[in-house]
């Protein structure tokens, strides 16, 4: 299997983070469902994995702080995947989902500020 370039990994990482955030709360259920349960879900598994985060950090593309926050984000989502809050209603109303959405906003803000 061909190794994905660091530039492509960074693009996929940023795209994953962009699929999540408090902006989704003003979207309809279809947008939330697609962004969270298809795009973000896949990206969390692949592009927020510790090995990928370490590669991005080693390349100087994300800071230690962003690597740490991304890892926390991934862990929060993995916990949600295993519970009964893996649904659109919970995304809108759960305090656990609120943490995920706000953390994604925080990470997104880091890239917007650059």
C-alpha cells in the first residue's frame, strides 16, 4: 500500500475537523447526519489516529497542543460511538456532544487564525 503524503494527511486531518462543530446545530438533520456519522466518523478513525497525529506533529504541521486536543477529540467520539448517544438528537441536545462540537471549533479556530 502506498503511503499517503504528509501534505495529503494534513488536508484530510483539516477536512475531518471541519466536518464537526457547533455550526451544525443550525443545520438540518440530513446535514448533521452526513457530516457527523459519515464524514467525521470516518475521519476520526483514520486521520485523528495517534500515529497520524504524531506524523503531523513531527512534520511541524500541528503543535503539541493541537495533537493533544485532537487526541482528546478522538477519544470523546470513540466513547460516544459505543454508547446510546450516537444519534442526531443527541448531537443537538447532549452535553457530551456539546464538548465534542466545541472542541472541534477550538481546533478549527487554530487553523483559521493561521
